């Protein structure tokens, strides 16, 4: 490594090292990280919920395609993932008088991330400082988003919402990606007691 760096001037060599570190960290960030945010009704005792069902008006085609009387692959994947997570949490799927309904929406969007890059830069934490002419790294990628709603069946009101987003490889969300995103979102349900008392 040192012998290679000696071939370049100090600013160029430093910029190359910085670029390598930046790209390496960006590559790590795309594999597995799911950004999750949640919101909920703080007056609800979520421990009282024991049974659930799919929301009656839940669309069967999550991809916006031609499906009407049949489910898309993405819809099938999300339903299986949600059912597995709810079962893991001890909530039983029922078709009669559930405590809550579950609904979801999903989409894949084209996103762009722009990172500044300076010639002769030095890494400092997660920011980059240096000297020279500013350049940018443009990262085009696809983001899969899944929103899961928990609706109180008796009150007919939203009780909890979880929002998860992650990088995906294609225009649809693959089965492993669905399980990763849904698992991360429902991993925050139900809210902890300390959160619910706020």
C-alpha cells in the first residue's frame, strides 16, 4: 500500500484513500440496514391485543399492476412475512371479531444520494474535510418502502404505524428483502411500556 501511495503526490494519494474509505462505507450501508420510524396512540394498552385480521379493504395488488382477483408476488410475500411476525409476537390470526386489523402499503422508488468529495480530503468521523476543488459522488439506487398499520377494530382508528425503507436490487422487493424490512418494522411492535406511558 505504501509503495503505491508513493507513486502519487500527497493530495492525489490522500484523495484516493479517502474515496476508497467512502465507497467501502457506502457499500456496507446498502447491505442490511433498514430505516424504521414508528408512531402510535399513547393512550392504548397494546398488551390487550390478542387477535388480528387483515383489514377488509386491504388492496390485493401491492405493485400497482393488473392484479384484481389474484395477489401479486409482492403481496404474497408481505402477507407471509406479516403473518409470521404477528404469530411470533403471540397474536393469533382470526376471521371473527379481531382486536386489531392490519393493513400495509409498499412501493419501490428511484432515489439519488449526492455526497461531496474534495481533492486532498481527510476523513474525520463521518464528515470529510480537506482542501482543493469540490467534487461529488452521485449514487443512484432503488428504495423499497413498506408501511404497516395496526388499526383498533372496535374504535376503527389507527393505533400504530410502522414505516420501513431499505435499498433493494430490483423494481420489486424480493422475498429476503421483504422479510428483512417487515421484520425490522414489526420488531418495534408493540411499543414498550416506557414509550406507551409518554
